[in-house]
C-alpha cells in the first residue's frame, strides 16, 4: 500500500471491518449465525428483508470473510467463518450494556450520575435503539 505507515494500514482495514458490521440488518444476520448455520430462506424470513436486499448484505459479509456459504441437499446455508466473530458480537453487546447502564456513567467532575435525569443529552436511550439493535443486545 505504498508509503503508508503500518498503523494507518491496520486502522483502515479495521475501519472496513467495522463498516461491514455497522448495519442493523448485517448485525442481525451475524447474531442469527452465532447459533450455527442458517438457510438463506430462514435468514430472509427472520430478518424480513427482500431477497435482493438480503443478498447484498450477505455479499458484504462474505467479502469481509465473516461468513461463508455452503450447500446441503440443494439448500444454501451461511455460517460464521470463525469463533472470533461471535466474540466481537459479545464484546459489542457488553460494551453497549456498559454505555447504556446509567449507574456507570460519570459526570465530568467525577461524580456519579443520578437516575438518568442528568445523563448526557447526546447519548441515545435504550428505547431509541432500532428493533434489530435491541434484539441483538
């Protein structure tokens, strides 16, 4: 990649990975695949996506090598490529729980937040999450 320092290259690759995981539909698909291979028809039914839209999302996840297709008895399945994908999802769920837990929020002066009335006005409440994000969490 030319004269770019290694750190810049690695951050760019990481950013691409996070971008590929950064859509509610793709997160939902990955969460479904944590439990094992799923048929495309089941992914379509459970996500509510049109076949063409689901295909686009699956293509993005395939290109990032997060999922892999296979055929069995004439049916197309997808599964996670590695257990690390599950670990990333679990880490994200844990981080999200920590961020949304009002009890761990701190004021800039170091004091604890109260019941949420003084919470960061820019922070999204759990109720503002999309249904797919709520299901994934």
